């Protein structure tokens, strides 16, 4: 049986734009988030308080955070890789933050130049500060179904890292198939292991569609009781590990499937498609959403 | 076995429809020798069935005008079936004369679609197919039946599962060994797939069912997964996702064989098909058509030069 309701976490403005080649002007980012706020989405990841040296696309994080309309009932989490980023985020008005771990040592080394253990120590500082400020923290685990450097990732490792982040105080753990190589088989195996350590109500899946498997993987996760799914409007965000390949699953395609299953999301698909059209025009690119392609006769 | 432990089938038969359904819905007319080369390459991948062409009037389907030449020109690998479409008795005789050893007939679960597509009612089309089935039976030629619009119709919208079951039953009763249920415009989701299959499974044995999913709304793999979870063991797909959707300009159509194989491989389900060789065949035809592949697996693999 499927969950009756699914919370869709929109990551387009952060994960999506971060992996788009063209740098998007601040007013466009703000308008994108404002339009998303009108669709019924309850969670919209707004930006990342990371050094602009590393992620130029997110250099305007303070302006974006301060410029968006923050509608009541909607959460606007931001990424905070360390204490400094956390403090900047709170100063800019953030009320929820996210931290990014990984189930792969090599990926962690290449991505943030330290071991998994060291990254969790950095996050501990953020957790302490967040607790003191009553700021909820969402934890991400990358490479849960495979790593671009290590290849296969054991389900036990994913469970171990998830458990640590949950124990540290993350209210939700988003399990990311970072390079989209997972299939329903590996998704099931991984979730079975993680669900032994973290309650299913605290789990989310973050599937990439690089190999076209995302919706099938999400379907399996839903069948196992997961009720939080990350997605990106218009499927924004390519894959940095496979040039020309797609990345995030498109929110429109996800909502289409959930609607067909009779699962409540609260999201207005038409408004979502309109938002996708807006950002694709601004980026001068085609939408990666098949629903959008089918509906908007080219 | 990984797949058995999860309650999934051990083996799935892939029916490759790229050379027929795929090319029929491509704008560019493909030269005969390219079609033959594509089919020959597909024959070397391990695919057990490759739908080769359609013995329909070239007036209606110019892309398939060279049906005789293609049928006569391809290599016939042992263990591989090469079905062809035959809309009526005339097409059937022409197919047999050209060397066909298996044929397909195309019904629909929607009256409007039947009228618009082949200019007759469902009942009238069934009568035509019965003629084909009778001749086929006399000659020991297997017949596969397709039911279009199984999850929705471009004209009627919603299609009730009972209607799909009814048409499927008629085709099965007349002697079709397999019924391929087609989500012609790709509007189905796992919910409607499940309801439709539940109705059809009351009338047709599971082992005689196939699903033919279009990826127009990105739902194909999720729908196929649902079908195989319910015990369906035959899946239609098209190399490189050839074949757009004639009802939604610019939208995609058939699900890509490579993407289906990737999923089935990941599930530990045996297909006998070599994914890499299918990708190479896909690369060949896309180059010939001067178009990008619709297969995400191919897009991801050719950019990094690696496969998983």
C-alpha cells in the first residue's frame, strides 16, 4: 500500500541551479522561488551558504534569502556546510538548514577534502548551534546507490552514516542516488538496511534520473513506506559526472505519477509547469520534464 | 536468485519494436539498407523478438513502403522471431509471400481511436483480424495481438479497464498467442496500469500478456515495474526510444530498450540481451537519423565512455 500523502521537497533553486552551466541573475532566482511558493509546495530549498569561490552560482545567497517572499506554512531550507555558513544563513533570515554527508569516503575526499568522520565532526558544530537556535536540520547522504569514484556502495555503510546523522539531531535524512545509477533492486536493498536504523517517517529519497530510473526507484521507495521525495522543477540540474546527461528527477513528472496513484501532494501541476517554463526560458534551455514536453506542444 | 527473492519474474522477454513502431513514428524516411542494417545489428544483441516491418498500404504509411525488401533482405538468426504487422488478409498474404513466419494484428480499446486510425469500428476490425487469424492458423503462423489505448485515448480520454479486458479476450479467443497492452499516448501511471491489468488478468492468462508502454509523460519504467511486479513477463520497447508521439508534437513515444534493460539488469532479471550491443545499434540508427538518442542510459554512457 502507498502512503496517502507525500511531501515533495523542491530542490530546483539550489541543487538544480547549482548544476546548471549558466549563472542565473539574482532577480530570476528570486522570481523562481516566488513562483514555486505559489504552487502548493511546502518545502523549497532556496540556496547554499557556501563560499562563492567553490560555487559561484550560489554567491548571491544572502540577497536571495532576503529577497524572496516567505509564505507562511512553507519552509525554505538552505545548505550550510559548516558553522560559518550556518551563522551567515541565520543572519540572513534562514529558519531551516541542511547538511550534506556521503556514504563514500572517496566522494567525501574529492568533494569536501576530508573523511566522512571529519565531515560529521564539522556538522556537529552546526548541530550544536542549530539546537541552541531551535533551527531544524535536514541531513543528506550522497552516493547511496553508487559512487562515481568507488563504484558500488554497501547498504550497511549508507545505514551507518544515516544513523549517525539522525542521532546527531537531523529531523529527516534524504538518501541521494547522486549519479542516478540505482535501480529498484538496489533501492530496495539500501532502504531495507537504512530502515533498521532510522524510522521510515524520517526518510526521504533524492533520486537522479541520469539512467532514466528515478520514477521506478521512487515507486519502490513509496511501496516501502517512504513519504518524502525530493525533485527539481523542469528537472533542472545536469550530472557533473556524466557530461550531457540529466540529473535531478523533474518535479512535474513526479507529481504526475503521484496524482495518478491518488497520493495527495497539495501541488498544482499546471502552476508547477508554468514555473518550469519560466526558468527554462530564463536559462534558454529545454525542460527535462517529459510531462512538460508533452503538454507544451513545441 | 535476486529476482526470485523479490517476487519478480526470473526471465523477461523483450520484444524490440524499434524497426517498426519506432521508425514508423520518425519523421525522416529511412533508406531500406539502413533499416536492414539496424535489424541485423539488433539480431546480434540476444533480443528474442524483433518487429521488422508492416505490410500496410504505402499510401498510409510511407515509412513502411519497403516492407517486402526489408523482409527479404534481413539476416534471420536462429532463435529470433521476426513478426510483422498485417492489418488485413491482403497484408497477411503479402507478408507470407515475402517470407514472414509470425504476424501481428492491432486492435484498440477505444472506438474513436479505431475509427480515426483504421476507419472502422472495433467490431469491424476484429472481423478483419479473424480472417487473418484463420489463415494464420491454417498455415501454423503465430499471431500476436495488440490492444492500443489500454490506459487512455487521445480522443476519448479515460478508457475503462473492462473494455480493455473485453477486446483482449476477443483477440485471445481468435487465437492470438500473446496480447500486448499498449499505453499508446503514455498517460498511464502505476495506478491505472494496476487497475487495467487486474481486469485483463481475469480473462487472459498472465503468461500471454505483454506491456507496451510509451514514455510520453516519463511514466514508462514505473508502469513496467508495476506490470512485472504483477507477474507480466513480456515487455515491448524501442532501441534508442525511437518513435515520437503523433499526438503530442515534440513529445517522446516508445520507452527505450536500453533503459528497460538497465532496470531489469539491476533487478537481477534475465533477458538474454546484451545492453552494450543494443546501445551500439541505437548509436548506429541515431547517427543515420541525425538525431539524439531518447535513451537516458545511452546519453549517460556515451558521455563518460563507461557503462554500469
